[in-house]
């Protein structure tokens, strides 16, 4: 039985992201139906990593089904934490996965802004799907802290593509995750967090990596 192919978008993004559409258009001619999941759950302002994981697990299907999960940024983190919990995930393709999310946000915000977020339970971000500002409660981070401790423990074939100029999720996070793991291939590209200029390279690397699951 062929695996299902799932795409998980990043934080403040949507199933209609540029990379999601690129993957869909690339694999559709080969008969691969890519399920672009909506991870804005339960709503974007009230995001929960736990809910994202459950949406992903539900999309895999039945007990005997398998899935190849492709994830960008927060979607990449969701993919790894799903694979950690669900043996039906057969392989991962990750783009700038948002490893150690809470630790990074705290460092990037600074202690004062972090404490203010905790106290007011609100921080303003730009919703990239709408272009409008949105308030995200600290409850999102509380949920992350309960799940995302250290690096995910996974033992399945994994491809990571990460930009060396990424100032959102520094490439060193992927380097440390991949170090010493024969089942993880890390490809570093001259790009930033969006990886927009690297989409052709990402698809090329994915073709080689996924050949077995594509029946090629």
C-alpha cells in the first residue's frame, strides 16, 4: 500500500503557502495526492501544538496506513513530534524545522518581553495568511513547553533542508539534531528561513530521498 503524503505548513502560514503549492504541483503528475493540512487549529490566535499533532495523526488514516510527512518550520516540528508518537509515519521531509521552539522564542524576545507575554497572555504577530495583525496568547507556548523538550527522538529516514542565512531558526539547530544520525540527511542551502529561492533544490532533493515511497 502506498503511503499518504501530508504537507504541514509553518507558523502564521496556511495550506496555500508557496512551498505547499509547489510540492503539490510537482508531485500531482506522478499520481501523488498531497494532503495540505490546515494546522491553524483550533484557530490561528489560539494555536496549540498538541492540536496540530492530533490533526496530523488523524490525517494518516487507519491503523495499517502509512504516511510521508513534509513539514515547514513549525510544521516541521509538528511532523517530528508526530513521528515520535506515531509509528505510521514512514519518512520525513523537513524545511527549516522549528526545533526548540520555546527556548528560541524566549531568547529572541528577551526576558522582559517574555515576562510581559506571560503576564498579559497576548503577543502581537502578523498573520501571513491574511496580512493582518493577530494576538497569540501565552497559552500557545504553555502547550509547546509541555511537548517540545529537547530534540525529538525519531528513528525514521529524514531529509532536512535548511538555509545557512536563517535568522528565525538558525541552521545550527538542524546541525545538532542531525549530528551522528545515519538516518538523517541535512542539506544546507544559501537561503533564509522562507527558502523561497531554494524550492527547485528542495524538490530535487525530495525526489531522490522519496524515490522508494514514490515507487521509482
